[in-house]
């Protein structure tokens, strides 16, 4: 099973926290447009930015991922 960053989860959690994109961007040390692109699925943030987003939202990075079925580890 592989995991991919989920813009939908980012948007949902941000909404649950009552934060605007701008507020999240400031907390995460990112631009508002970077947050918007991530939420819309146009780009997936790298590990450092995903960690900053998770910290700003007080969640684990895993909470921002969607599990996708895929080949098992070590299987070609």
C-alpha cells in the first residue's frame, strides 16, 4: 500500500481547526498560494513542508495522507 499527500484532507482538517488558508500559511511558514496548490492537488508538498503543515494543524503527517492500494513492499 502506498501513501500520497491528500489536499482534501489538508483542507478538511484546516476547516475543522477554523483556520483560513492565510492563517495556515503563516503558521506553517509557507505562502498562501503554496497552501492553495497543495489543497487543490496541483502540487504535493515535500516532506519538510508536509511536516510544517502537520505541525501547524497539530496533527501527524500521516493524517494528511491517503492510503492507496498498491504492490506490497519488496514486490516488483
